């Protein structure tokens, strides 16, 4: 199996889309966020829920796929060394220096006179420590360690070959994620956390990571046959329909409410949509990127390397801009567009002129040495 450029590009797309998401969520109605503008848009709410419905599960599915590929081709030691260097190191950097910014700004809105040092002393405690946007790296590193503990013969067992190819294997993966998440939710709610790790979200995302591992061994979903345009269009229509229903369910049936206090059938249907939506959008975007993003080039290679550092630095910049602009008498769309452009511009500037060129920073942000 040669290099799957479209998957590298899709993974970068998923990360960089988060920059637009974190700008839009400041001005989106129906969503709670650390810093939000008084004027909000229903359109941006739909946009944010759309991104939220598939982006991170798709990212973890691709990560699981590449984990299986690297383990098989390079071996255990190479895989673990790469995970420590490219995931754990930037995770520690982010948790120590980037994550606190979100909570300092939100606390400063409530208590303007608060000073940074007393806040940090308060923040770095078991009760108050949180991950901000670094949560995805924390989870990814945990997934990688858990994956390394599973005997690889489990994923390559001949038992799995008995499952017919095509739609049946898709149904198995959807059913697996659904049952795991549904059972977990009967025990925990979405808001429960342990040292900043949200338990239900962790299980939800890990089920996609494992699905990605199976996608590698089955040559399924992430390596589809050339799909017809009609099939791609049909998947898009279904994905859009499921998303619209899912958005209404997110508002009417919040997952932070314990399973015991809700309509069981409504909650089960909500979780099914939560699980199904990423599979459909991943199917659709795989087809799009196979067609449009499957050629190597300077821009694609640049973004593949730059996406993680840019994503790590963008969030504090986005929050600082939101904090500064929230009292401005600008229209919501002027704020959103300027917000996106400023954050993108500053994030790429920091990457191009600092992170990319300074070796210690390359190491801290998980980049390979040049």
C-alpha cells in the first residue's frame, strides 16, 4: 500500500477546520462557549453543529488507520517512539502553556482584577485543571497506548474475514460504535470527567480510533473503491439529513442529562445519530478528497506538516481576539470574518517564522527535525 495522500490531506483539513470552528462558535446561537459575543447567528450555529457532527471522530478514525499502518510497516518501537515525540511532547507543551489561557480569560471576565500567578496556582490543581483544546492530543496519546497493549493478532484474525465485504462491514463498525457508546452512557453522562478527560467523549472517540484500525485491516471505508458520482451524492444527501436531525436532537435532548432521567428510546436514537453522522460524512469527504486532494504538491506537504502546530497556537489567539472584540460595535459577520482571518494570519505567521525555523520549537510542537 503506497502513500495515501488524500488521507494525509483530509487529516490536515480536519485540524485546520477547527480554526474556523473556534471562530464561528464565538458568534453562534444555541451553543455555550468560553467567550461569546452578544450578537449571534443561527447560520453559524448550523455551521458549528455540522463541523461538530463529524470532525473529531473522522480525525480519530484516520489516526487509528495510520496507527495500524505504521505498526505493521515500522514495528512497535518505531510507533511508540513516534507517539512520544509527536504526540506526548506537544501535549505537555500545550497543557502547560496554552490550555490555561482559555480559563484565565474566562475568569478575568468574571473577576477583572485577577492576576496571572494566583490564577495559575489555582488552575494547576486536581479539582480545577482542564485541557482546553489540547484534549484531543491527550485522548490521542491515551488511545495510542491502549492500542499498543492489544495483541495485533486480534485485528488480523481470520474470524473477521468471515464478515462479508462492503455494506456489512460498514454496519458492523457503526453497530460496534453505537453499542459501546450506548452502554457507556448508561453508566456515565457526557459531563463527567477525570483529570480533565471527559469519560463519555473518550469512549466515543476511542470507538472511532478502533474503527480506523479495522478500516486498515479490512481495506474498508477509508480505502474505498472508486465511487460513482451518484453514490457520492446519495451519501451526501443522507449525511445532510442525518446531521439536521442530529442538530435538533442535540438541543432537545442534551447528553449531559443522565440516561436514567430521559426517554430511553429518544436517547438511544440520539446516540445512534451521534455515531452514524461521522461515518456518513467521512464516506463523503473520502470520495471528495480522493478526487480533489490525492496528488502530492508543495502546498499539501506544507499543510500536512503545519496543521498540528498551527492548530495548537490558534486557540489562544482566537480567544484573545474574541475577548478583545466582544464589545466592538461591529456586525456579527464582520466580526466572524475578521476573527477567522486574523487567527489564520497570526497562526501561520508564528509557524512560518518561529516554529518551523527554530529546532527546539520544532521538537516541542512535534515536528520532525530537518
